[in-house]
């Protein structure tokens, strides 16, 4: 999943098996960059790794971000660490300065 930055925009090609609309993916990344200070650290064929300057710290904020991340990459919740719930996923995001995504 190559990522390029041109004129402040990030273009990520992939994940084809989930959503191949790179404009949507770039829009989500751009929104997180402005709200949470994310930066693309690395990208692979089916992975994306972000650094997060201002991760969610409250439960309501973490639940919102967990829902966004679940829509962006459902595999992280469905195939990640147990329990496979949005609340548990949100708990793991609270204060996390590194976000990893993968698509099967």
C-alpha cells in the first residue's frame, strides 16, 4: 500500500479488498491529521502505520475514534485482540501514540 505526499495530500493505494477509493482513504487520513496529529510512518501492501500526536484520552472520545477506525479498517476489530468489541478496542486506543492497520 504505497503512500505518497503531494501538496499536503496523502495518497494511499489500497486496501483493495475493503475499499479501493483512495480519495476516501486520503480524506480520513487528512481528517485524523488535523484532529489528532496523525502522520503516516510506514505503509506496506496491506498495512498502514500512523504516529499519533494527540490520541484520544477520554472514554467518549476513544469510542468515537474506535468507531471511525472500525469503519476504516474492520479487520482491526474483528480479527484483532480479544474481546472483539468496540469498547475494548476503544480502551486500547486511549493514549496510544501508534496506530497500526492491516487488511486481509
